C-alpha cells in the first residue's frame, strides 16, 4: 500500500522541555494567590465634607508590602505563559526597590535566582528586604543607567529581564480578572456614591493608571482619572505638551513615582487630568494621613492623598457631592530614615509645617485647599 503524498510543505516541532515545570510554576503562583486576601478599601471619616466621601485602597497589606505585589505576580505569569521563564531562568529587573522586593518573593517561591539593578540612592531598608528574599542587588551610580545595566546583566546570565517599565501595562488583564480597578468598583458597589467622581493616582511605571483608565472606559463609568506627578518626573510634560520624548535630569525624591523618561507603560490617552505636586506638599500630606490612620504610609501615598484632597476641595466649592478613591501604595516602614526623619527633611530644605496646617484645616473644617 502506498503512503499518501503529504499535503504540507514542511513541518517543524519545538519540544517544550519545560512544559511540566511551567504547569508546576503556575500552580505555585495560583496557590499563593488563593492564600491571599483582597486589600481593604478604607473609608475616611471626614464629617466636615458633607456628601463627599474619600476612600483609600490599602495596597500596603500585600505580603510584600506594596501594590507591586500585583505587578510582580502578573509579570511572572506573563513570562511563564509566554515561555520566556523556565525552570532554570535567572530573573533580572531594573527597579527603584518596591518591584524588586515583590519579584524577589515570587522568584524565591519558584526557586529561581533573582537580581535587582537599582540606583545607589535606594534605601537600605529596601535592599535588606530584597536580600532577605534571597535576591542579589546590583547598585548603579546613575538612576538612568538601570535599564541598560539590567539588560546587560540579563544577557550575561542568559536570563530574562522582566522590564516592568515596558511590560506593566500589558502584563495586567485590564478588562478584569480581579485587577485593581475591578476590585475598587466591586468594593464601592454598595456605597452611597458607588461610582467615584474621581480616582487619583501617581505613576511609576504608569501601569496602575493604565489599568484603571482602560477599565473605566471599558465599563463605561463616568469616573475621571487624575494622575499626580512629583516635582522631578518626565510624565507631566509628556501629558501636558504631548512630548513623549520628555526627560528629567534630577532623580525623583518620591520613591516609586516620577521617572527620568516617559516609560512605555505610561498611557496618557486614558488620563483625564494631571497635577504636579511639590515634594514638600506630598511629604506633608503623607504625615497628615499617617496621623489620621495611626500608622505610617509611604511618600507616594502622600502625593495621591493630596491630589485627592484638592479634587474634593473643588467639589465642595462647586457644591458637588460624590465619592473619590485613591491608593495607599506602600507603608512608611521603609522610609524611617528619610521621610519620617526630621533631620533628613530639614537637610532637603523642606518646610512641611505650613502645608500640613493647610491640609489639616481642609480635613477638619473643609477650608479650601490651594
Ligand atoms: C510603583 C509604585 C507606584 C506607582 O505605580 P505604577 O503602577 O508603577 O505606576 C506608586 N507608589 C509606589 C510606592 C510604587 O512602588
């Protein structure tokens, strides 16, 4: 009997040697997620703001202490499902610290070596956290050098550069799958004003604001997205002037947000408004909020909280009622030697007192801000 002629021109097969490992790795990450709870949406008690409700989603309660826990999980899932991360892959990342802490956690869970490339200005608390998770830290003098250094290290180790600044916006399922936006709207659903008038957030990779902005559009909510930028960052100029080549020569003093270049994950088209907040004002707001909550929050949470209060103050002035939501990005434990040290604040030339007074007056009596 003759074998029939092949109707194919050619055929090729790539044996995916690590299929079993990737099934195992996905299960490990999914089990870790199953053991985790969603983060709280805190409602602030502010009687002076009649009919205006402020909420903060507390991302500091993730196992690795910041909102980067979500991003790290997404980047590992993305890398494994794309076949880039395998059972013996060295993982490399460029980070200002928080992402590296969360990624070190997941790398350790999977038994993969992890290397963080960071600016030499990164706080010792963050470096210790990464080392505690068995990660290796590589410090470079110039913060702008972390991208190229991480790429070179990954090539040298034959590993994978996770590249949060490029992949944050696409590694997250922006239409749902319990992303941060879906969680916020679900947690708000039985509140007096279930659809927030505003969500305020700052940008590091820009990934969180991209997810929130896309989700708002996808679900056709009337919510507007306000992005707050610190003093030294390229994002504001990119948004206000449409200049995606904008750069900023000085390193941001608010850890986690503000970048020297416009990161690929920053999506200006889904942002309704941007504000630039002076660093001293961010740190004053951080301290005011920490006193209200009875525990310390990080600097970027101060930036977020101030933007939230400015929006609320304007709503009050216009006689508009509604809800506003922002994020506690991380706790203040990592900043004991900087933002919470009066000597450090004075050495920076910051005078926080007048800003703290203005914010306290707004929160206590509804006195107009700014
Ligand atoms: C990363 C980060 C942000 C900003 O989040 P992105 O999604 O990267 O824009 C804010 N605060 C802290 C502490 C962060 O680590």
